[in-house]
C-alpha cells in the first residue's frame, strides 16, 4: 500500500503545482503605459475584439459578448466604429455605434465576439462571430453562416473573399464544462476553414485556440493557444485547407486576440493573472477586476525566433480583462472582454 501511495502523492503534488502555476497565484503586475490613456466614452459592456482597416485608418469594435453566461443575455450586442484620424486635442476619443440593418435580423439574439474583414472592390466586408441567448453560434456577414463545425467559436480571420479561419477554443457549452476542460487539460480546440460554401476542420486537438492573425505577405497564420500559453506560427497552403506548423513560442501568459501590424509584427491583449480573470469575467456587471497586459511580438525572418516586449500593463484598476490591442497612427486601442475600451497615445515608438 505504501509503495502505491508514494507515486500517487507525487502525481497529486505535480498536478497541484501545475494548477498553482496555471492560475498565476503569486504573480505581480506592475503598471506602465506608452503615453496618456483614456477610456473611450459610451463603451462599457466590452470591446472584446477590435479589427483595424489600415487603408482607411478606422477600426471596428465588438461589444456585448455573452460567452457561456446566460445571466448576461440582457446585454445588447453592438458594433462601434473608431476613427484613428479624428483630432483628439484635449478632448476624449470618440467611437460611433453603427446601426445594424436588416428586417429579418434578430438583434435580441446578437452578442458579437471575434470579427474580421476583407475588402472586395473597395467595399469592406465584415465577418462577425455571434452567440445567441441560448449559446447557438453563427458568423454574421451578408447572411448568417452556420455549420456543425462552429462548436465554440471565439475568433476568426479572413484569408480571402468569403473565406475565413475560425477558432473553436473548446467543446463545452457551459461555464462548468469549460472549467473542467481547463483543469483536466483536455485538448478539444480546433481550427476550421470556411471556404465560401462549407466548413472544413484544418487543426484539432488544440489547447484553447483563441486569437488569430493572417500575414498575407509571408503567407503565415498566427494562433494563440490560451491553455498552453503559446503563440503558434503556421504556413497556410494555397487552398487554405492545410496549416503546417513553423514554430511555437511560450509566452508565460494567457494571450487572447491577436492583431497584425504593418511591419509583420503581432500585438496581443493578454490576461496575466488568470485567477483574477476567472472571477472578473464572470462578474462583468460587478466590482471584480482583473489585470491587463499588451504584448508586442517581433519574429525573425524564418519565424523561428521571437522578441517580445510589453507596451502596456495594469493591475486592472484602469482596464480590466484586456483582450486585444491594435496600433495605428501613434495610437493604441486596448479592448476588454466585458468592460471599457482604452485609448492610449504612443509618446515614443521605442516603448513598443
């Protein structure tokens, strides 16, 4: 019996330590900014994803996500437009709520999550992940796109006209099921290609694939894997149906959504203390807060090396639960899962 007890105790101690590390107990976040920061007025129910249209100097923002939280079904889903070309002066930065038209569109069941765009003949086409009040999933475009392979979509990235890669960050459809997935290290995540007509699974067995970004110049896909605290780099095949891993990097933090910069680097909004995030993201309308962090990742020419810097970090008092960061025109927008949208100026590009 004693001989059996010792290995059991070793395994339990190992699992306990891994869980302690996973939840970031004992980690300290030190506040710093790239410049002056102000919350964007009118956005207080989340700015979970921000998609930059660099050619126009504008960004679209999703607000009001309900992710396995039926008690928040009353929150109205919205899409905002932020113009990086606006003159700020001493006033607050402004975002405009966009009207959503369509007689057949059910706005009461609209809770936008990730979004992406593709420009066709000068027209910006948006693709927006939507969760209904009863947690059914679709991608809203000119029409609602649905597939049994859209299991638990979190983020997506356009890779062509009417083509996108979509990340399912797991399989559970309830908060409890999601916790069990995380604690058991179950790899139920997948990446799905929508080719314009149907969906195809291109990656499976992943540990919480979340954010995605596409580098069209170098034909690379970047995917953050939250349960592994990694960012992965892939080559994408011509038909978009095959992703071949090039590299994988440990970030030692939970990175949410990704955005591409015009120099080929990648920004990410992260959750540096997941124990705080687990509480705060289930208390969106309460007082709980969680730390925020922005990482900037620069890759070597072969995408097998990485240099990482931290342009922004906060203990959660200024911005709680950061999920995305987008940089343009010496400005940075930092979104959050269910709170505000933070605008910061970049006083010196070297801080990036």
